[in-house]
């Protein structure tokens, strides 16, 4: 009975995200502005950004919560998705204006580099992004998992690679805008990026992709692969002794997690209108782990709840208390992690289990 209640809550959570996606355009167009039921374009844009972060947290929970691999470098995949989306958006802007971005003019270029032309279509950009992310994840994962690098060493390596990529992106000669990054986006899929309907559509897309990813990982968690990943998390040596190729199973989870993180980056960049090296900063990768820990590691719902709570609080505090918001946020984080060792949703599951039949 309790398991059935928990299952209904988990499925209902996905339905709630879909309902939010439906409600956003309805609230903006159907209700008068200023009404309690109406959402402003600013609010919808913030929701879209937070949903992108929630997808990123969900990606980390797959490898950390289910497989026990604490990655402090998921910003790499988030950044790859973001930069490739930015390159596609600059291609679209150039097709409309025939004016090269400022950093290309500064470098003396007369045309887009040949590789950039491969990203002139959204479909091609999506496919190439996924292929690149899978290739990077497979290369890194194969080397580390075959070498049985685990625990804190794995976390340090992932964070070091994130920091190295950030430093690389700051170099102007790389051709990705250096410190200023990529900006000046005007169109996406042929639609004006600044229009109200496009911005609402992007927020809706972020919600729908998040719901689909959550249901996919929910299914995965209940499958034999999901149970094997949990067993690897709890006792990898015994799984190897039983004949399982643990490095292959971990590689599958790592690749899927990388793809979800890249999708989050592709959804995030059009909504903020810029992508620069800070998208792969080590601090962001650490923040992702904080979101998952606050919500409840290994619960999937917890990763989403943690990302929504922390980022919603962060957006509110930066406006309400700009000088002290980092200290308030740090205090809230410490309070939740100390008082609720399993995270918000983890403690909720325990409470549900204690309910009388």
C-alpha cells in the first residue's frame, strides 16, 4: 500500500511538471496582466531556466545517486551543449543579418569557420552535440572506469577537467568569444528569439524535456540495469566477483547522464541569451551536487526538488537581499543537509514508510 502511494506520487510529479508546461502559456495569454493567476514573461523565463537546471541535477543524480559516482565536472557536458547551441544561434543570426559577430571581426575573420557551417541547422546541431558529448563521455569514462578510479579521486579528476576547459574557453584564439563568450542571438528554428511566444515555447520545452527525462530514469531505476547500478554503488567489488562488467554498466549510465546534461545546456542558453566560460566553472558543478544533496540523492524527484528550491531561492534573494544572499543560501543549505541527512525527498519517503496501514 505504501509502495503504491509512493509510486503514485512519483508519477504524479511528472504530471505536475507537464501541467506547469500547459499552464504557462495559458496564464500569460488568458488572464489579465497583474492578475494573481497571470505569469509575467520574466517569471516564465525564470521557470524555464530553473527547469533546465533541474534537468542538469537529474543527470547528476543518475550517476551519483544510482551508481555512486560523484562527478564534480558535469558542467563540461552542460557547457558543450550550451556552446554548440550558441554556435547554431550565431549561424541563424548571421543568415539573417550577414554581419559577423564582434569577436570574429576582432580576430580578422571574413567568414564563419568551416566547422561552424555544420551547425547551421538545428537538427544537425542536436545530432552533432549528442555525438560529441557521447564521444567525450565514452573516452573519459572508459579510461577512468577501466582503471577503477573511484571515490574522491574520480571527483577531483572531473573537477580538474572542468577547470581546464574553463581556462581554455577564456583564450580568444580558441574562437569561441573568449571571456565575453557567444551572444547576439536573434532567431531559433526560424522564430524571433526575443518574441514572447518563443520565450514561452522555450520554457515549455524545458518542462516537457524534464518530465520525459524523469520518466525515462524512473523506468531505468526499476529495470535490471538500474538495480545493477545500485548494486555497484553499494558493493562494486562483489559485483565484479559475480561476473558483472561493472565498467560497462557505469559507462552506460555515464553516457546517458552526459546526454541529459548537454540537453540542459542547449535549453538553457537560448533563454539567457548568452554563453560564456562561466557555464563550465567548477563552482557550478559543485552547486549541482548541492542541489542533489538537498533534495535527496538517489531519489530522482529529490534532484529536481533541490534544483528548484535552491535556484528559486537564489533568484529571489539576489533581488531581495543582494549583499547577503550567499550567506543566507549557505545557511539554508547547511540547515537542510545537517537536519535532513537523506535530503528533503529522502526524508519524505521515510515519513511515508512510517505511515500506518
